[in-house]
C-alpha cells in the first residue's frame, strides 16, 4: 500500500501476504482437497498476464474451471459459464480463488493493490495511452476491482487505473482494502 515502487508499499505487500497465507493455510488445504475431489486436473491455474513494464509473468490462481477449459470455450469467463466446476463456483463467489496470487506478491510480480493483471492477448491490443497502465505493478485488488470488477470494459478499466495509480497514496489504498472486503462479501460486479 502506498506509492508505486516505494519501500512502504513493498514492505506492506510482503507482511500482509505472509499473514494472509499463514492465516488462510487451513482453508488453502481444504480448497486443494476439494478441487482434486471435484474434478480432474491441476489444483492451480497458471496463466500468463502482463505486468510492470509490459513484461509477462505467470499468475497463480486456484483452478475453478474444468481442466483445459480454454480449449472448450471463450478465453474470457462468461456469466453462467458451464466450464466452472462446483468447487470453482464457491471459490469464485468468495474470491478465494485469488489467494494464491499472494505468492505472486511475494515473488514481486504483483502488489496487493494495483491495476488488474490482464491477459497478454488483451494487452497486446492496447493503444499507447492504455499501455501507461504498465507503469504500475498489477494488483490482487485495486481501483477497478472495487468499482465494477469484471463488468468494466478494458477501456473503462485502464482509464480508471491510470488516473488512480498516478496519484495513489497509502490512505486511498487503505480505502480500497476496506472496499474490497465489502465487494467480496456482496459479490458485486463478479461473473
């Protein structure tokens, strides 16, 4: 939390990530077992996303769809997507499928708060203005994730993110953390 690239932001990212991973360890183990019992395939979904400086990185999530789901449907998740597993519905509804991204934060690929980590196939089509979003490390949550989530178009999302992250500060990030809790509980804007 705090200004992009600052010591304070990196320090809070590391401390919060460690604490969340430690406290959620029992739920992580339950999720791993449930995913393996519910459907065939790996526990984690690892997908290439665009990060800081436009460099690709491998983002980690709990797998919430059938194995090899991209071969059976659209790249983007649709409302009432039949590829989502029973456990996947619970993981997505609770946003618990995002918890493995705290490992991405520890690795330095992501921050807790930052622009939505978008798929490289989408960011390849960004214009020069939209590419300014690569000046900021992507986040698990952020301004677009608490103000529309998946219901925003890429244009709306990048506009919102560029405006916010160029002026971000610790206290505004704290507001995003609090709003994230509300959005997760209400499932607002989620598909």
